[in-house]
């Protein structure tokens, strides 16, 4: 720091000599990357959701979109980028996960203790004093790590499947039809629904908590002019709740359609004759 | 045998006074070690809310303020019981001290130019704050002053100043040994060589040997049952000085009661509440202070307001409650904004400790023991009477700028000014001394303490059947009931007799717990006899002073008596005695002859002697009492000293 | 009917080789407006004279009495038993060195922290006793005070899982302290100076946004706002766009 500390040489854990400013920059970068990739993935998942939920308009709609994506070379680069980002995020974000089981237990216990501590308070007291604010963010972080692990496992499988699909079409291997509704529904009905149900839930929870945390950590609201004020923590929490439920519901309806449990509810949106192709 | 730590200057106490003195001493080139019972920032200075006085005159109502006016208010406030020269050193240095603290990071509430709303004497007024002073330190009103001059940071003044001060200490790398209690001084009858210290983590004893030892241990409010003081304010610093048998304590009977301690927990809500426009109401929610004090109303000096409140309660106008009778403090009209920003601590205290919301409800208050004007008697440099190399600053000292009553905001200012000024004198003195480490002497002092503690541990001392807590509580009750706001001859006599008995019984303490490390019961047992001695000094001083002056108010002698009592009480405790020896000295050179305060409304008995005659005897009387000549003569050079006293890094 | 309280208190004396960490139950009858300061002193007076705990101001301003009360770190002196169920569990704050029973060594920790963040005004200016004080607008002063209000109770450290498992993590109170000096115009340290200390895994980028600190801080300091401000300012530095006068641009403090 200040005069004495500036440019001080220190040994990095990996063994090279770096100045403390360089080290700080490196650590800033890693954190920025994990946040950036997390936000990117979360936004991607929203887009992905609209894409997959095209099944709600029936098979034709779904196929039309997937066809479009693959035909115009949109799907292929996205796949590559997303796959890379997926693993980069995993690598940078999991730096923060405590290595020792005892430490993870400690985090969980502390979070639960603070959240669960019993106090007798009237609602009014609470409002006047904010004395014992409810706390769940520490426990939520544990869920973020857990859901992250689930995503890593199931998401990899899923990515592999879709990559295989797209690759088949792109390089004309086998039937080479790429992503299409029939295959998707077969897959899902053939048992993949379990995987998707879990993955869906995990992703939405993980992205929801993650975005809430990013908002609070960076205080994004401070600069939003339309609001006139900033997004407070409780506003961010409410938004997280709404977004989470929105995507969960759409996601599960989509899954139900793919699993053939219900008919596509939005089929009427597409003109009937286009199916005659 | 035991560990011995040597340093140039040993400061006992890490409150504002101790830390500021340490900084001055270090600036003079001394090695300094500070001891404290608790981490420095937990010292009681952090609890001061209201502010500190300095004649900067930045705001509308402070216009025309000067050091001269501050000095005069202080002298009046003291009821002419203070040392007027010291009050002058103080008033002249205070502005520099505030600015220095601003330089080192205190945020201070600042002047905002333009119209601003205030509550003055119960009415809302709009004043134009001078735009040319925009951004300078703001002031608020306090009791007993002729101008607004209290510098403040919202209501966390002590906190912000102490934090800035401790930051300076850390910057200078001065070591602070916390959880260390000085339990005896090492001295050879002439000179003080440091202290025997007990570690509150492990219970071990250590010797700290130093050229100069400074006692800055704060007040001793905890000898009273109801006190606003922190629970560590037990007066150990004063009692180890008293234990030497050589050093006298000055004006111990001068105890201040603050008008607004909350009921029942006795936590203080600042005078700033009334300064900012808060009102006192009685059982009928009637505002009674203007009836007693038409001019100053709620903002007369503390001794006066506390007495008026007590009088009013005695007239049957108190509010009955399970915790005794009290009055109301009304802050509702100040509004939510003000209470949640400028008086935020007050708001929190009411909400958390009383469950009372001051925005909507009245706050129960009563006068509560608050401040000890008395303490280790020192000369103008802060050098203790009777023992060379022993110094004292802050509330633990009787430097004596407060006389028989201190003005609100003057004591926090005193800690910094005295730390700065006396600290420098002390630093220079220490620098000129050579180190003589007399190990045998130190070991002897340590062994004596060791023996005292071992005998406590091994089943107690004497007949060993007394309980520490019981004795302390008994003594606290006696002081509370019999040496309170209004005092009477018979009651004081009883108090002395009863306290003497308790002091005797404290020789037979029996411990109840097993003895490991830092046993808290043992710590209390070590402190108890000292606290009882202080209680006796208070009671006996009060019994003998047959007049009413400032905070000392005798029902049987209601008038201030300048003929017989323009004196300072000195209490010494001869080794082995069972009560203090009381003697007197003149209060100091009189520049302002005793007059009317303009509030409080008591009769005076005038001086018979002329001021010149009085002044002529002052110095010789002091020397008789064991006063060390000051390093440089005072008086005309004051201004100059103010400047050099303010150097930090030299 | 007055409730019968059970205080389940952690007891352990690290200096005594025979002592084993354990919880001991103390019973007492609840009295009106009883707070834990009074309750603990009663236990010391009547049941366990050697029970160690720390109180100084007993008014919620000195920060001495932080402890885990039913699992939550907070100030004992201003906690009324009426707010708690009949079983009250008291434990020392984790993340600090235990002195004994409920007493932990926050003093050493905080001194170390202050040294680490160089918690003082860094300036080339010498103090001039003859000059008037440097001006500062009241709003800036208020903002600094808002962050200067930390009482070093340590609750935010005890309540932060990151600080609990990573000794080198500065902790919320230290980050807040840094924020306090960052927004102080008297402090001449530049954004770049701060960068090395703050922009690390020990600093603000080690904070995982667990928000425990903000929820338990008894002084309700706007900790999360301060961290957000620091993250943004440090990112400006990393992007090479630090504004030299970023001084007081701390956004809204609630
Ligand atoms: C609630 C309250 C509010 C106040 N508000 C104001 C105000 O607004 N304005 C104002 O001017 N004044 C105010 N005062 C008075 C003022 O705060 C004190 O007089 C002043 O802070 C005393 O400072 P100090 O440095 O002398 O002692 P303290 O701050 O009390 O410090 C004493 C130090 O000595 C240490 N110590 C004690 N004994 C020993 C020992 N035996 N060995 C080692 N260390 C020891 C302690 O650990 C501590 O560090 C207030 C007082 C109270 C009680
Ligand atoms: C598509 C899948 C994923 C999405 C949408 C996603 C999204 C996010 C977001 C938005 C954050 C917040 C970043 C921050 O607080 O700085 C985050 C953090 C995190 N993610 Fe993911 N993530 C995904 C996959 C994963 C995977 C596979 C893992 C692997 C275990 C993982 C582990 C984590 C962890 C541990 C954090 C916390 C990091 C921190 O607090 O700094 N995530 N994620
Ligand atoms: C560009 C990359 C991706 C493509 C092209 C893609 C494509 C698809 C397709 C076609 C489906 C329908 C099911 C199927 O055919 O098997 C689907 C469903 C799903 N995908 Fe992806 N996916 C991609 C990346 C991801 C990632 C990174 C995740 C999260 C880790 C993910 C999570 C899911 C989930 C949870 C479902 C089920 C959705 C639901 O039922 O609502 N996908 N995806
Ligand atoms: S930030 Fe809050 S919780 Fe942390 S030490 Fe300061 S006051 Fe205590
Ligand atoms: S709890 Fe800890 S992880 Fe960050 S937000 Fe607070 S410092
Ligand atoms: S004792 Fe001071 S904060 Fe609790």
C-alpha cells in the first residue's frame, strides 16, 4: 500500500514473483470473469428458455426455430462459446468453494444458525428497529454451490447430447437431422425428463440466486436513472423471486409438453396450413 | 523472577486523555507504552455523545465567541472553585485541539450556510447561518454557556474523536497493552518508577518501569449505585495513587449528577438533547424549568438543573414508576429527521433499552451520577503533588479547570487539551531524566501485590467471610442515599461511619470461585478496598465542606461561602489509616473574583480578604501541599505555549 | 407468571489444561425488562463467580459485548430476554481468539486490522495550529460519520462465513474502514494505492456476497453499499479509468 507497500514484490502461491498490484489485478480479473460468465450464462439460459419453449406452439414451431438456427450457422458457434463459458465459469467460480468438508459444514451451520435463531418479535418492532433481520443468503450460497455441482454434471451430459445432435447435421453424419422435436420428445420420454427436471430446477435456482447476488454485490441500481433511485436489496430479492418463478413455470410446462403429458397449449398461434410441408 | 518491561513513559489508561498524552510524549522522543483494561476504543470516552467545547464561533449563535468568554463561562460554571489559570490554558488551547482532531480525521458536523431551523427555549426559530463559514466546524448549544460552542459529530462525538485518536496512536506505532490493569505504583517515597500490572487474560503480574508514569484512568462513577459511567470506571487509577500515602486527591466531594439518565438502566442521553431543544416535563406534562430558571431554563448548568429536578420531584411532581420517581424528557417536537440523524444514538438507546420511541413518546429521566470533578491532584503541568514522575490527565486528574462543577462538553475537551499540553510537559520532563531501573524496588512492590493476591486465593484474608459483591453494593447504596445531590450533615456523618465499617470488613474477603487465570471475582476483590477508600474520600470531603458550591449542595449550608471555602479539598490516605486525612489549599490565583453565576439562585457569603491578599498566599500554600514547581512559569506566556502545545510530529 | 429462563452458556478456559469446552445451564427467573447484561451479572453474582464475559458501556456503544446469542452474533447488553425464547444459548464469537467462556480477544484482532489497512488519514499536509480548519461540506462529513460509526464489535466478522473459514480475509469491518478513508477527501491515497489492498481475494473480491455482515451489524452500517462502491471503483482502476476525484462519490447510503 501507500509509499512503502507500492510495487512490493511478493511470491505468488504458484511460485512466480509478482508485485502486489499485479496480484490484485489478477484477482480482480478472476472475480470479474466468474461474475461475467455467470451473468452471461444466466442471460443465455433465458434466451435458451424461449427457444426451447417454442415447443409450446407445437413440433412445427420448435423445428422451424431449430432449423433456422442450424441453417444459418447460429447454433454452432453458440454451442462452442457456451460450452467454453460454461467451463470457464465453473473453473473461476469454484475457486470460492471451500476445499475442506469441515469448512463447508461450518458455512452451512453458521448460515442456518443465523437464519434460524429464534427471537420473539412483533412485526412492528421489527419494522421500527430492523433489529433481527431475517437472514438466508448464507444458506442460499450453499444452495448455489450445490446447484452448481448438479449443473456441472447434468449440464455436461446435456451439452454432449446437443453437441452430438448438431454435429450430426452439420457434418452430415448418420441421419443428420440436428435438433428436432421428434428426437427431443423421444429422448425426453425415454427417461431424460428426470435429468431435465433436475437440471431445470438447479439452473433456475442457481441463476436466480446468482443474479440477485450480483445485483447486490455491484449495487447496479445505483445508476439506474429511470427508477430515480436505486434497486435496494429487498427490491432485488423480489425481482429474483418473480423471475425465478416465471422461468420455472414456463420450463416445467415445456418439459410436460416434451414428455407428451400435455398438448402444446399455444399450438393455435401457428397457422394450420404451414404444417402441410 | 518476574517479567520486567522498561519504557520511558508509561501511560495507564487508553481513553482520550491517555492516548493524547502518549502522542505528545512520543513526539518528544520518548518510548511510550499504554496500558488499558480494555481495547482502547472501548474506553469510556467512546460513549460521550454530546460534544466538546471550543470557542471557534463559527455558527450564527456562536458569533462573537472568544477564548475569553469560554474561560469566563468555565469559571462561572465551576462556581469559582476552579484554578483560573488552568481554565485559561484550557480555553486558549481548545480551538487548536479541535482543529487538530479535524486534521486527523474527525468528521465533525459542519456549518451549512443559509437559513436553518432550531428549537430555542421551547420555540421554533429560523436563523441565518453565515455562508462565509460554510464547511467549518458547527456548534450546538449546551448548558451554562453564553454562546453556542460545542463542537460535535452528530451524537457520536466521543466515538469519532477516540477513533481518530487511536488511529494516530497506531500510525505512530505506540504499543498498547490491553487487558492489563495497573494495581499498584512502584515508588521510593520521592519518585514514581512505574507500576505493578496484572494481566486480565492470564492473571500474571508484571512490572512496568518508566521514567514518567501517567494515570489517565477516567472517572470513578461506579462507586455510586446509579451511574451513567461504564462499568470499568471504578477509579483504580485514583486509588493506586491514594495507596502511596503521598499523593492527595483533590475535591473528591465534587461529584456531578447529570439531569438526563434514563430510568431504569441509567444510561445517559446527552445534554445535546436539551441543547437541540428538548424539554423537561413533570407528571402533568408541564414544563417546569422556566419557573425555576427563567433565563437559562433547561440549559442552566448541570448541577442547577439536577437540583431543580430533584426539588420538583420532592414537591410531588415526579412521575411514579416501579423503578422510582422520574421526570420526562420531551423530544417529540424535534421531529423524526433530527432524531434519526443528529440524535441517532439517543433514538437507539430509547428504542433498545426502554422500548420507548422518542419520536412519539416521552422519555423517562432522572438525575444520575455522571462525572467526577475530583481526582489525582496535579499542578498545571499535570505533575502529581507529592510524588515526582507521577502525572495524571483527564477525568482521573484534578488539574482543576472544573472546580466544583464542570460544564457539559468541557471534559471531553479537557482530555484532549490536557493530553496535549500536560503530555508535552511530561514528555519534556521525561526526556531530561535518566533511566534508573531499581529492580529490587520493583520486585518488592510486585511481591507485596503477589502476597495480597495469594492470601486472597488461599481462602481469603482475615477472618475470610465477606463477599465482594455484597460489600460493594452496600457501599454504593450508602453513597447514593447519603452523599447524593442534596447532602445533610447527619447523613454524611452516618455515611462516613458506615463506609469505614465496610472498609474494615473488606479486610476479610472470602472468594467463592476456584482460581484460574483471569478470574473476574478476584479482579473485583483486588479493586474493592481502593473503591471503598475513594468512597470515604467523597463522603468525608462532603461532610467537612460546610457550604454549597457547584455540584456539592448542603441542605444545612445552602449558601456559597467565599469567606471560608474558597478552597480545594485534598485527601491523603496515610498508610494503614482507616480514613483519609483532609487538608485544604487555595483554589488558585483569582483573576475573576467570585460573583453571581446568573443561574441557580443561591445566596453567597462574600470574601473578606482582598483578592490581592488571597492571591499573595496561593503559591506558598501550594508548595506546602507537595506541589512540584512547573517546568516553565505560566501566565503571560500562555499564548505561546498554546502554539507549541499543538505540535504532534516534531 | 414470570418465565423461568435457562441460559445455556459455553464454558471453557483455554489456560486450564483440565478444562473441556462444554455448555452449562443456568436457571433464573425473568424480571421485567431484563437484559443479558443484567442476567449475566446475576449469574456471576449468584452461581458462577468465575464466569468470563465482557461489558464496558452496557449501553450499546462500545462494542465489547458481542456474542453468539441463539446462534446469532449481536450485542448482549442491548438484548432483552423478552425477545428470546426460554432457552437462551450463549457462545463466544467465532473467528476471534478465545480468552475464556464468552470472552474473545477482539482488541488484538482490531489493532491488527487497523495496522493492515493503515487506518489513519494519509496526508502530506502538516497540521498548522494557526490556520482555520480545512473546510468540508456537511454532507460529506455525514457520509464519513455514517461509516465511522462502526463500534468494532466484531459481529460482522463472526457472522461472515467467509471470515470464519479464511483467516486472511479482511472482513466486513475492515472493508468498511477502508471505505471510510476512501471517501474522506483529507486522505490522499489514490484509487491505485487502494487497489493493491482492496482488489484481492483478501479484500473486497474475496467477499462472496453472503450478506451476513449486513444483517447482523448492530449499528446497521450500510456495508453492502460500501462494498458495491468499492467493487465499482476498483474495477475502474483495473480498467485504467479511475477518476482522480472519485473521492466522495459514494452513492446512496440508506
Ligand atoms: C455517558 C457519558 C457521556 C459523556 N458525554 C460527554 C460529552 O458529551 N461531552 C463531554 O465533554 N464529556 C462527556 N462525558 C465525560 C467524558 O466522556 C469523560 O470525562 C472522558 O471521556 C474521560 O476520558 P479519560 O480519557 O479521562 O478516561 P476514559 O475514557 O474513561 O479512559 C480510561 C482508560 O483507563 C483505563 N484504565 C482504567 N483503570 C485502569 C487500570 N487500573 N490499569 C490500566 N488501565 C486502566 C481504561 O481501560 C480506559 O482505557 C461523558 C461521560 C459519560 C459517562
Ligand atoms: C448454466 C449454468 C450456470 C449459470 C447460469 C450460472 C450462473 C451464476 C451466476 C449468475 C453467479 C453469480 C456470480 C457472482 O456472484 O459473482 C454464479 C456464481 C457461482 N456459480 Fe454459477 N452458473 C452456472 C453454472 C455453474 C456451474 C457449472 C458451477 C460449478 C460448480 C457454478 C458454480 C458457481 C459458484 C460456486 C458461484 C459463486 C461464485 C461467487 O460467489 O463468487 N455455476 N453462477
Ligand atoms: C448452445 C447450447 C445449448 C443448446 C443448443 C441446447 C439445446 C437444448 C434443447 C434442444 C433442449 C430440448 C431437450 C433436448 O433436445 O434434449 C434443451 C433443454 C434443456 N437445456 Fe439446453 N441447450 C444448450 C445449453 C444448455 C445449458 C448450458 C444448460 C444448463 C446447464 C441447458 C439446460 C437445459 C435444460 C434444463 C433443458 C430442459 C428445459 C425444459 O424442460 O424446460 N442447456 N436444450
Ligand atoms: S461493521 Fe457493524 S458489525 Fe462490524 S464491527 Fe462494525 S459495528 Fe460491528
Ligand atoms: S458476510 Fe462476508 S462474504 Fe461478504 S457480504 Fe458480508 S463480508
Ligand atoms: S457493553 Fe458496550 S456495547 Fe455492549
